[in-house]
């Protein structure tokens, strides 16, 4: 059985753009042919796409790197380079994408939801693009832009309709095996279940997904036991089934079990306290003698996954809660496409000088030959047009200060 992985690192790299070409038309009987260098192709993007056929993040555990294809270079006769192919990375529904400092970038909830995690670099312009009335023979072109590159953190929150919660060895795995085709590991000792298990349950015309969550203990919301690792899988559930172990070998009273479980849920996420729930006593088959349930201090509904007692009634109540929740909060149609907003630039101090950070400014200096006088004049005009001069002045730049933009370093002049 494949391992269940619900956390993983992911390194993504957009494809690099191809370089523009420097070329001039050379044909017999054509004097002084003009520039005809083609543009470089754009690099491919890296997309994360939610796919209901992907069960976990296992694919990234040993192979966390994903890269898109590079664009090719432009050539003569205004032949443009080919753009690189995008890379589509499939992830489970319910995957949360975070950056290095833990900020949530995207939440891919439904099948088909997609997020652009690494944009490809733009291809450089060939010298034919810089032809003008005052510039008849441009002898430079743009380099291709580097694709975005970064490390991300992926976390999976299961998309289940119902979550089974209870103390360790409360009978959750036995119950999900009785009501669905799921076949989790079942044994008579605590923490048998080490990963969540999903099962599909059908009742009439209602189909619901049920999750068996590893057992919770007191202090789970603070990291004790396995709780902190798996409590997040309960967050998206439409309804909760709280199993009270009526045959607890540790002799924990039912009311104490219920108190501990609800306390840990609320401590983890206060909204879980108001989530629709069914509280039911499990292992009723162990309590055969009349009146013994009352002695245990439990007079609520009971279920036995072994004998089938109360199972159908429990499934009916689960289906009713899920139908009501779906009516109140219907699943949106279609899918969501997320693209990061366009980035401008910013000025930061760097040692005794300044650095201009941002793809807009770095693109402005991405020419192939910065020793070319015409090319430098073009770069200066481009920087002035996007407002870099004003931004440096507002940041306090003085005559002679060092300024760095991408691979270009120069002295600031007012």
C-alpha cells in the first residue's frame, strides 16, 4: 500500500527565456540591409493543479524538484525562438501552498483549481525590435529573462464530508471498514492508525467521503501524540462523528472522553465547536448485560461495527447532515485559476549604496551589450520611463552612490 504523505517541500523553476538575436539582412544586390534579429522564446511556467485522482503528496517526498522548459534563442531573418512548454504538477484536492516563511499563497480546494507557482522568463527582443527613425542599425539585443525559482511548502488537508474522531482504539477504523470499502489496519492496541484513511459511503442517492483520523489524546492541540499532525484533516469536514469508547480498557468515563475530544477540537480551531456532529457510543457489543450502559454513564445512541448494531441508523444520520450542509454551502462550479499579481519594483539599501529589486526594473537592463553607447542610452530612457530615477531620489540616493539593478552596477547621478 503506498505511503500517505501530507507535508512536503517543493522546489520549482520556471523556464528561462531565450535570447534575442543580433543580425542584419545580408543578400546579394541589397545594400545595407536592415536589422533582422528575431526574438527569443518565452520560458515555460510551472503550475500546480488540484487533481482528485492524486491521493497524497507522496510524489514529492523523494523527488521535490519540478522545472519548466526553456525558450530557444531567436535567429536571423526575424525568426523567433520557440517558447518552452509549461510543466503541470498534479497535487491532491485540499493542498495548501505556502512560501518559505509560512505565508499561505494558495488553497487548491476543488478538482481543476490551479496556481501559477513559477513564471517562465520572458524571451529577449532581437535587434529588429529596436529599429527607429533615429536608430537605423541597432547593434544589440535583449538577453532572455531567468525564470522564477523558489522553494515552497505543501500541506494537505483532506477533503472529507465526515470525520471520525475519538480516543486511540475507540473503533474508528473498524467502523469505516464496516461502512465503506476502506481497509485500514485494525488491531487491539492504541495508535493502530498512523495515517488518515478515506472511505466512500453510499446511502440512497447520497454519496459521502468519510475520514478515519488517528486517535486524539488530551493535549493533542498542543502537539501531544499524533494530534497536531492530523488535526488539520478535520478542518474541512462538513460534519463530525465523535466516537465514545464504551469498552475503554483504561476506564475513562464517557463524559470525560467527550469533554477531552471537544476541548481539543476547539483548541485547534474554534469553528469546530459549532460544526454539526453526532456523538455515539462505540463497541456496544462488549456491553451485553441489561443496565450496564447506564452504569457506564452513557444513555446516548450506540453502535457496534462488529455486529452491525446501529450502523445503518448512524449512516443515515451522517447522510442527512451532509445533505443539509451541501444545501447551505454548495460546491462552486468550475475551477479557480490563481496568478500572482504583477510585480513592480522597490528600492532597498545595500551596504553604502542601493539595489533596485523587481522584474520590471531587471527587464529594463536585460540587454546583451551594456558597453554599447546606444544600448546604454536605451536602458537609461527605459529606467526613467518606469520611474526608477524618481524612486532612487525618494530613497535618498546622493551623487556618486552605487546602484545595482540585476547585473548592472552604476553610480547615481542626479
